[in-house]
C-alpha cells in the first residue's frame, strides 16, 4: 500500500480498493442505503473548510460523507446545486451544491442487495 494511503485513507480509497477489497462501516452502509433511496442530496461547505455538510436526514455526518467520497462511492459537486431545492437552511454556507452516488457506489449497493452486508 502506498505511504499516502497508509496515512490518509487507511487502505480504503478508490486507489487501494482497485484490488476488489472495500471495507465499509455499518454507518457507511446505512448512508449508502439513503443514497439508494434518494439519489441526489444537497451539500454545502463553508469558505474556509472542505468539510461537507448536509442538513437533511439522519446519518449525514460530515466524516461519513468524506469517507464515502474518498472511497469513490459518492461525488460531491459544490458547483451544481439541486434544481428547485430550497437552500434557506444553508444560508451560512457560501458553497451550495449536490451529491450523488458514483457508478462504483451504485455497484456496491447492487452487491450489498445481492450478497448482503454481512458477507
């Protein structure tokens, strides 16, 4: 495993998982399930932070969103807000956008549906 991965992702980024091994926490699996039900979610961040913020739904914790992004399972796009979504709750955040599953994230959801989360 490259040194970067040892210190940054712990072996769980898209680069490291090219071998086909991907470890997910129970909370990450639950959050992926939310993306399976609702494909697009609002996301924001402050001007001085890269930390993603989603005020919708339970379990949208910043560290989980960041982890799924690093693992290549969701994509955050701060330049593409959701059409018709009321971002009033996000007024304190200058960067407002959307997030969605990646193709890899969709594949993981399909595998979880077929194989189950315990296998």
